[in-house]
């Protein structure tokens, strides 16, 4: 896929410096991928501690142990 991005010289220079890549296309691609990675990490961090779960681990453990035959 091809897209056109309008960035000024300073922005391109900063992206190349931060990505440590000399090729503009590779640098912008890497910067975009890194942005997406960081955005996903921020979403995960925001969800931390907000996940509801049932405290039924003892019941599940009993069921699991009942299914497994241990050697005598």
C-alpha cells in the first residue's frame, strides 16, 4: 500500500535520528510501527486492575485435580 505523508525537514530529521535509520521510508515505517506498539501498551496499562474475574479458583482446582490421576 502506498500513502503520501507530508512532514517537514525537521520532522523527518528527528524521525531518522530517533529510529537510527538513514532511509526516510524505513524510518517513517519504523516510527509508525513503534507508535502502534506504544499505543497498545498504553491501552493495556489503562486496563490494568480493571478486569473482573470470579474467585472460583478453588472450585476449578478441585475439578482439575479430580480429572488427573496421580500415581500411587
